[in-house]
C-alpha cells in the first residue's frame, strides 16, 4: 500500500486536541507541575493571572474564571436576580444550556428564531419575543444572544432592542471567545458575557471551565461573591445565596499556556474556513460572516438541500471523515423545553436549519493535505 492510500484511509479527527497538546509539549507539563508544587488548587495564583490575561486579550474590564460555561450563565443571571415572573429571550437554534439556567431559576425562556445566514438570533424575532412575554403577563428582563459556531450575533441590533425595552444582555459566547464584532472583542459587546473552556472549544482547558466578562464593577463583585457560596467580607459571611462555581487552578495553568498561542490558532482556523468556503461554495451553502465580524470557527457548518445531508454524512463516515449535526433538535423541540412559549411567528428558520446543517472537521492543525481530502470527498459526494 502506497503512502497516498494510507493517508486516504487514516481517520481524521473532528477536533484535534492531541495535535495542540503535542505543540505545547513541556509547557503544559511544567505549568501543571508548578501547581502541584505550590498546592494552591483552589483560587491559586494562576487563576488571577489568567483572569488578568483574558481581560487584556478581549478588552474587558473584568474577567472572572468559573467552573464551566453553564455556570458562567448562571452566575450572571443570579447576580441580576432573574427569577419567577421574569422572561428571558433565547434563540431556539442553540445548545439547550442557553435556556437551562433561565428555567433553573424559575424564569421563563421565550424562544426566538435565528437568521438563516449566520445561525444567530434574529433581531426581528427577538422583538416579537418581547411582545410575547408581555402578552403572557411576564416581565421581560434579559436577552441571551448566542454567538453560534464562533460568529458574533448582530449585537448592535440586539443592544438597540434592549435599550428600547430596558433589558439586560447576556452574551452566550461559549463558542466564540476570540472573535470580534466591528473591531471589538467578544467579552465587551454586552452587559455581561459568558464563555466556556470545555476542551473542544477554540480556547479549551483539560476539563470543565468558563469565564464571565463585564465592564460593570458592581456586577463583577456580585459574580465573584456568588461563585464562592455568596461570600461577603470574608469566607465566614454569606452575603447572598451562592454556588461553588470556581475555576480550579490546574485548569487556569493550562489555559495560560494555551492563550499564548491562541491568536495564531485563530488565524489558522480562518485560513481553513476560507479554503473550505472557496472550494465548496458551488456545491453547498457555506457560512459567510457578516456584520463586520470575525469568527473563531468553533464549527464550520454548511447547509445542504433536503435529502443530501444524511447521504453525505454516511459517505464521509465510510471514508473515515467525521461530521456532526448542530443542532438536529433545536431548543423548542427538546422534551424539557417544549412547553415554553415561542416568539410570535414561531421559529421556522430554526426548524429548517435543523434539517440542513452539517459540520465538517475544523481545528487549527488541519493540514492542507487533509483539507484537500475533506473538500474532495464532499465535492464528489455532492456532484455525483
């Protein structure tokens, strides 16, 4: 068997965390070893260093490390005292963690539709969701736009709606830290931003982790208190109800090393995405960032004609090329969320996208020869 044949049969990682691990090498080992030496496993010095570096990276006044992206959402909603009788607008085409924390606090997610070209919250549907909330006797309190697949939502339009109705904006940037919108970094575009450092994210640790970003000093203080059991002047005082939501020191140490190469990885992801788009635009609907935004390409997701997707996924799987569907079942179809209200006009775009989208392998270490293999296989499957 020649080398080309061996390459064609080699499985392709969907997200290659191992390639990044090889690049970082001893830097990660040494970072973890330093934590093991000083034994400050909770709120150790690396946590504070990471928070400062994250804030500097995106331009936010405060970055607050926490235990997960989901906890980041929860911490902000708790700090805003979101609860029963309140309504929070969420897009349907997202992972259900976006609305999960709203429901957990007893508030009502109002499910809005998304735009077909960016997969992000449709401002017109968001406006209708506010009307729906008021019609149901709920108090609209907040909007949670999602920067899906690494691309920022239309934050100017969302901010205008929020200003009109007196709403707060919590940016769910679990997939998008490192992206920008009109030259401003994710983390600075809303009253608060939540992100995730789950290992598969563009900036991921080696376990669970997340962060909250805000320029609001008072909000930052409340979030810091809530993430540590609601502590007040010291650990002996419970000033408010809180949770255990801290980022552990080992994960912070890992993220410090990964942040050093993150800008280079974002550039590499964009090169892969540009190559995919140039080669596949005539056989599929490819993503096209708008709103003067840059993406970090947490996923590279194409849209296909009805009936094409399953056949393409099966063909690629047979050739050891993985794919994924985000999201075959949008929020409003999930059993736990079916009873929550939809914005006036429903969510037809989310329903349509659920049957069209397919994500291809995407990471910063996807070599050109492997890109060619993915591109060639997709083109052959869609043109035959």
